């Protein structure tokens, strides 16, 4: 006879299993609260969201600049036809932070099934509440955090593939496609995936599963690979970028200690306040102490492929950026920038610290799991560890002390978009440079929103000022146009360069040179206290001849994502086969 199952024993199962996901959702709200509770647009350093984006050649990566924002810009161009751009970016960012925590918890459930829910909560906290997330939020790298979030999920998918479980390959497709919002993101996810799949063992061929993962990585990378091959953007990079974007030492830590604590971003302004004081040492010791407590427990499982891969990757992710910031490391980086095409996409070496996150999460969870098994009772150790993680970085809460918050564009920006047409020439912008300081966006410099706001291609040099040093960009045509404007060239000269519009942004500092001579000879189209738009007569431009190929590459990326989602859903809800 079948014994009826007591409802009292079944009812708590679903809520308990949901705790890590719900905890991750709560942490996400605590971190992104200002952005999620107020209308507006994320406008902070490299993060630029706009009400509507357009599918320009530049958004497809078809310019002489590196395809660093491909395919995220094209995706926003499609999405903002139906959803406001501020809502879209905030939703993607929130989903990424939530998925990072939930994914870390899921990784613990897969690799350390005996650790328990309390250990999963600790892993979720490690994945969300750390300096890497804080610094990338402050730098505006919202799409990179999608790749960061994909790391634990990609490892779980790789484990399913090794075990020949249903749904492994579709899950991996989703992970790589989501990480593929940026070139760095998909490379991060590919590294952790291949590290797990390449280890011997498993129920299938190592060669076949590695080959499959490489193929998926190529499909997920097609948008930026296609743009780079067809347009040649980013094949040349200024070696000065190696020093400018090297990992940075924080107070009392040195470079190695900073990256070991998941910090050390190159931009000292994109750092939580607590990491600019001696508390950086205290916070790092708290984080590393929590991680170290779980190392003995993981060592006892050293034959597990994920434990091996995560441990090695964590060590490399810490040592690699630290070594790259030394004299020999900088020299090697400068040589590669000058001699290896496409390396400019990887110049921010501190991004690779993200690869340490799965190993850190597993170690912290293993330590808590071991303590919980030794001292049975309420999950007091998990609560202590979570409190320690929060104490290590107290100012991550509420938009990193209110810095990650929405901004509102003045009305003139929307009015300018109504005048600029798609094929009547490209847009040149004044003042010179790529970054702006707007009173409506806060004190931090932000990327010029114009390229993501108007229908035509906006010429950008890519030149950056980092810690007082200049890092040359790849936009050589834009550099020439900017030079012409600053020297007061005539309209005919601008027209010969394909410039059909000149947009002047008034309330921001920057070099305007002798541009007033040029503007006096142009036809004014619109003007207010914030913006002025001028027309250069007689200019028309054609779409890039590679546009269809670039769009096709984006479609393949979207299809990979869609097929993966469908595959996961089919496997999730398919009825189990009847046993004979």
C-alpha cells in the first residue's frame, strides 16, 4: 500500500528551496533601490540609457571604433521600439544582479548538495555584495554584469553536460547568449565553461563537449566578431591604455590585495567610499577570511571537476591582473596592444577578476555548510557570515550610497531627436571629447548620450582621459572632424567629410576652440539653453555595405538565445518518460 504523504512535511519544501532566490531578490532591491523606485535613466560614467535608441551603423559596430558596445546597443534599439529605454536598462541590470546571486546559490546546490540552504544564501551574498559589483555599477558597466551573472549558471550547465543530463546544452546556450551582451562578458562565460568541460571524466567525450561549447561561444560572439572583421574597428589600440586601465592598489592593500578582495578597478573615482579608506583592508580581510574558512572543506572534494576548475580560475583571476599591473606585465601588455589585432577589447584587465566569483562563493558556502553540520541548530553561522559580508562593504546599499540613481533629460534632447534624420549626414558634436558633465546627471563625467539618442551616426573619437593621461581612440575620422570644428573650418569642408549635423551641448565643460566661426556659417535648426542643432546643407549618406551582414550576425545571436530558452522550458515542463 502507498503511504500518504503528510502535507505538513511537503508544504515547506517549495518555500525553503525558494529562499536563495528570494534573498537574492531582496539584496538586488537593496543595492539598486534608487534606480528601481524612481523614474528616469541610468546616466553614470559609461552607462547611458535613453528613452529611445536607433539601429545606426555605429550601434552595429560598423565604424572605425572598437565594437565594445556590441550587441547591447543594437538590442536596445530593438527593445526601445516597445519599451522605454530607462525601464529596459534598469530591468536588465536588476535581472543581472539577481541572477548573479541566485546562480551562485544554484551552483552550491549542484556542487555541494549537502551544504544546505543557509550555505546557498551565503553564496548568493558573496556574489552580489562585493567590491566588483559596486565598482562596475559605479563605472556604469551594467551590461558586463550580465556576463558576470552568467558565470555560475554556465558552470551548472557545464555540469549537466558532463553528466549527460537533459537541458544542459540549451541552458549553456542561454548563458552564453546573455553574457554575449558585451565581448568581455561572453569571453568570461566561455572561460569558466571550457574550464569545467575540458577536465577529464564525465559521461561523454571531452573533445565533443569542448567543441560544442566553442561553437556556442562563436555563435554568441558573432555580432562583435562580424563587426570587427568587416569594419576593422579596434584592430589598432593605443599601448597607453595598458597602464591607464591596469588594476589599481587600494589603501593598505597593494594591487594583489585589492584584486584578491574583488576590487582594484582602474578608475579611482568609481569606488565606494569605504574602499578609499583603511576600511578597505578590514573589508578585504573579512571577505578573504570567510572564503578561507571553506578552503579545507573544498580540498576534501578536490576530485570534483567544478571545485578544481573554480579554484584554479580564482587563483588565476587574482594573480593575472595583479601581475599585469607590474613592470613586466605592463610591458607585455603594451607589446600585445601594438602587435596583436583586437587586444584593445581586453585592455581592462581587472574585469577578469569576475572569474574568481564562483570559487569564492563555493568556498564561503562550504565553510558555512561544514559549521552547520558540526553545530546543528539554527543557521547562526550563516547569519554571522552574511553580516560580515555586509559589514565589509556597508556603502554598497541603496545605489552605492545613492550614486547609482536615475537622471531626467531636459526637454531639448527629445526635440533634437525629432529633427535629426537617418541618411542626411553624420552628427558632429561640441565640445570636443566623449565625456560630459551635466547638472541633471550629477557630478560624475558621463559618456555623451548623443550617439544613443539620435537616428544618425554620431562621430566619436574614442579618446579617453584617464588619471591625466590621454589614451587615443580608434575613431580616426571622428578625430579629423573634431579638429576641423575646433579650428573653425567652413561648411563645405565638413560636408566633404560626410557631416550633415552639428550638435552643441551647452551646459558641459569642454574644448570649443574656434568652432564659433563654423557655427556662424551653418543653418540653425533648433536652440535652447541646453542644446543647439545646426544643419550642413547638401549632405547625404548611405548605409554601410556591411549592414545586412551585421544584422544577420545579431539575428543568429538572438536565435541562439531564443532556442536555448525554448529548450530549457521544454526540458523543464516535459512529462517524464514512462518506465516500462
